[in-house]
């Protein structure tokens, strides 16, 4: 039984459990389990994570350039300025959650730019979707 099936079962259990003072504790335990499974689903910190499970972007152009760096250093802003692609940028960290591809033509060469999510310290241990970004 995978994480998605467990989440689905817990949600069904919560839906069919009558809410009253006698079931408060049981519902609290179910909600705690649900939060735990959802965080496991979002974070790739499990030891069963497959190496190389990263973002899949179709190759295009003559060359590829990946913009890699810490969060909120201007990767998305640079991409917006040099290409016609819009990559969301804001004053908080981890605005970019997936790879944003863009195209750029310089002297007849088509270059594909990739706006990557920010990498933080501990990324190799899976912190902040690090394994996914590094792969």
C-alpha cells in the first residue's frame, strides 16, 4: 500500500467518523497521520527514493544552460529579462517549484535556459526538494 492509498484511506475514515467529543482523539490521530503522509509525499526524504528522479524537460536547441543557485538570488528575474518567458518571482523563497524552460537565440544558436528551483544547504540529504533538483 503506497502513500497515496494510505492518504485516501485516512480521508475516507475521517469522512465517515462522526464528529463529537468521544471521537475527538481518534480524529486527531487520523489528522496527524494524514499530515505525516502528505509531508512524506511532498518531501523526497525517504530512503526508497530512486536516484536520478529529477525534473523531466524535453531538450531543445543547440545548448542547455541551467540556472542553479540559492533561493531568491535572481534566477527567475534573469530568465524574465533575457527571454520572453514568464517565471514567477516574489520576495519569498522557493517561488519556483518546478523547472521553467525558456529559449534564447544568440548569433543563430538556439540556447535552452532552465530556471531551476533554489538549492539550500543539506540538499544532498533531500532538504528542500534537493535530491530532485540535483538529479
